[in-house]
C-alpha cells in the first residue's frame, strides 16, 4: 500500500487492437489494472524503449500509461518525462496535458505548469482542476516568498531511508507518536508490486522524562501484519485505534478497508474490519476520529465529486447507517484525503483539487453558519511536493506532518512544525516637559477588548508592556502634580514580533510650560499655519484634562518699547485662545495674558544642554544677553519669544 492506500483504480486502456499482442505489454496492462504501479511502470519503460518510434500511437499510449504509474508512486520527474513523450507522439487523450501541468507544478516549475494548464483549458474550457491549477501557479510563488511564521524541521531521528507517513500523537501528554513506515524493520522481506518498497507497518516513538523523542520501535502485536497498515486515529479514551489496512492478491485487485484494534494492557490486538459500506469492494481509508462522534474517512465511492472524497459516519452507527459525503465545499474533482478533526468544527485535510503549491497541500476548514471555509496553510508547511497527515499537540500550534519534499525518490518523511508565539511590546518614557524623571508616574492602557491595566514607570522614567496584535489601545500617562496625556496606539495584525514606542511628556501643574513651535507673522498676532500641530496637541491636552483652567501667555524679546511689546503679546495670546475656542474649548477655561518683555525666560536644564553658552538657572534679561556674541544674542532673544501656558485651577466644572 502506498500512503494513498492499497486499493486500485481500474484504468480504461484504449490501445489499438495489435497493442496487447506483445506479452510484456499485456503484463504491464494487467499489473496496472491490479494497481501494481511500480512493476507496471518498469515493464512499460522496457516496452517503450523497444517500440519503434514509427508506431506513434502505440508509443504515445505506452508513454501515457507509464506516466500514470509513475504519477501514482510519486515519481514526478519520470511521470513528467512520460507525459511529455505522450504529447510528443500526439496521444489522443488531452488529459496528458493536464497531468503534464500537474507534474510541472509538483516540481516547482510554476510558470511552465501555468502555461500548460491554460493550454488544456483551450481544449476543455472551465475544467475545475485546470482552473484550480492556474490559480495555484499564479499564487504559489508569492506564498513561497511570503512564508508564514511556522518553523519546520525534518525529524531525522525518526526518519529512515525508505519512508514514513501519517504521524499521529497519542497519550494524555501527547508523549507518543505513531506513524507508518516501510523501513527495513517492517515485517516481510519482499517489496510491494504497488510501490516498489516494503509494505508499511506501525511504529511508535516515545518521549523520555526530559521530553526528548527516542528512537522509533516497531509495534510487536497483532495490529501489524505482512500486509499494509497505515494512517491511525484513536478514540477519545485511547482504547481503540482505527487504521487503514490493505492486503494484496496476485490474482484479483484488493481495496483498502478500515479496521479497529483494541488495546489490552500495553498491546494492540489484531484489527477487525469496520463495515463502513455494505459493499466490500468499495474502498474506505484514512480514518479520523472526530470530537463530534463521527468517523471521518476517505473513499472514491460513486456519488462523490470526483477522485477521492472525504466522508463521515456516526461511530456508534457504523454498519447501520449510510455514510455522508462532506460536500462540494470540501471535495473537488481532485483528491481530498488524510482528514484530521482538531475540534468538532475544525477539519484539516490534504487536497490536490483546491489551489495549492503542488501535489497534495494541507488545508484548514472551519465550519461556520452551515458552510466550510477553506484555507491553504501555505509555505512552509506546504511545498511543491505532497504534504499531508497532520497531527497537533493538543491546543498548541505545534505537531507533526509528513511530506515528500526534497526527496528525489518521492519518499515521504516526518516533519515537525511549531508556531512561535508573537510578542508585541509597547515601551517608552514618562517624563516632564523638561525630559526629567517624575516620581510616581504611570501609564494606563485600555484595549478595545475591554482590557484595562495600569503600569508604573521605573525610576528612570521608562515603562514597557506586552500588547495584543491587531488591538487598538487608549493610553494615558499621568503622575501626581502633572496633567494627564493621552495617546492612541493601533497595533498591526501582522504576525511578527515588534516593539512600539510611545513617550509621554507631562505638563507640570505648578510652573509654566512652553508650547513649542508656535509661530506668528512678523510683528503681527496672526498665527502661521505651521503652528496648527502644536495647537491641536494643546486642544487634546485640555480635552484629556477637562477640569483644568489655564492661562495662555505670550512673551516678546528685549527689542522695542514696553507698551508696544505688551500690546503685541496680548494680541498673540488672544489669538491662541481664540483658536482653542474655535476647536471647542470652553472660554471660561482660558485666560489670555500678554507679558511683553517683562518676564524673560530662566534657562532650564534642557535649554542648557542644547546651548552650552547658557548656564542652567540663568535669567535671560537684557543685561545678560548684552554680554553674548551677536549670534548668541539672537538665540537668547528667540528663546524669550515664546508662548506658554500655566495651570490656574484643577476644579473646573462645566455648568
């Protein structure tokens, strides 16, 4: 049994009457009909090499069927070569072009594959698998370029040279991993005529006390036989294992069936066939126990949507009620396989019918409002090869799956996956307007989800806090003796680690605060447009502190008469007040005052750090400024020309 299953698909051969007279060709046809694809491919290859190129139809037919055998045993390179030859010899079946495109896609040759899919659509317009292929080839390069955050690792300690697939976690602590493998330890000495490798047996790998995975061991119990076993799933209490089983018979074709094995002590007993369908010739495989009481499985039973479909049947009614098909949201004209029910409304499965990266891709389906919503897991979980058989470690975004990526022989191997946690932080400073530390400063952060937290700034004024991706927050910096300051923080929903920086510079309630970047026309009280940003920030501060009243003061430099400067500064202060009133601030909260040149600025620490010729604490009066150089005088005069506010009261109440 390959990882698809051991059942056969009888192909309708359309050879010319003389084509089956050759004994070897007849043997190839017989083996293909029995599903012995590996051996059939070897015979087709020899017959093809000995067939004259003049017999174009026969050569094209042999190449087409050889391609089909190689395709079914996952030898994509040889399958592509065979289909290309079939097309070269003008084989009449146009599906050769479709299969050629699919093999190109599995080999990552997306541009060429897309071209061939479109060529097929000119022959068979609107064919679903070709349309899906075009969409996939257009999307896959971008998916590969913009991989998700999942971290994928090949499980070398678990893998062999031969192949292993369909991992399934087991145990209360998910400390055991079951999988199927054709490695040398599997029962029997011969190789399968279907796959060219040994039949698969169940193996288990366990964790030690340090949570390290040990070497795999073959299950030595009745569940393993000389035939094929694979794709296990366990009942909720762990006492039953459902799995796929397929025997072989050289005389007749056999199909896959689902068996159940009971656990007695530490061993699994021989499995018993589950009567999924009354007709024993109908294939049933890849069982998956759902939390909803259903057994999900795969079948190519007539009445589906083409290829292999996912079905389900109530576990307690197996053999009594008829299974139901999951419908066209899930199933396509392609193959849908390897179902895995994580919870009762979340299904994972693999498909080559939905747009994917090549071969089988793993999809997530969420059932909501009577409809399945399908999502491709994309790169790096999916690849240009076959990706399937996923299992999760409980509610964690980690687990295992199987894939034949990067294996030239098409052999499947086990991979782990893990989604590292996203850590998004907001951090910054809570300082006064002079950028000095404040005792008792804090930040309250309220999220749109209703979260509400308050964190205190450290002694150096810094704070930090982890936030949620995609969330919008309102943040308020505050401290005793200072006005509050509000900030809005919108966190991107992009899945990446990131740090946002939000600083708070709080105005003091006990001393004047300079409003930076307020500009007037020369010798006028008209506010210039570039003042708008600073003024709007002042509006926001007053809205954040609705009980505060303030004095708006304007100051001039030492040039000009006292009367002229007082008049000009009064008009300028009133211009600011008028702007604030137009923005909705109540006039009772505002008082305009022009001081002219009567109140020169005292040099603060931050000003002194910016201008080393100005000592901290120095009053910038005329007598001091006149001791400076002309350039330094111009700077000092500019510092004196300022607009400030100071808090008058903290108990304003709007009537």
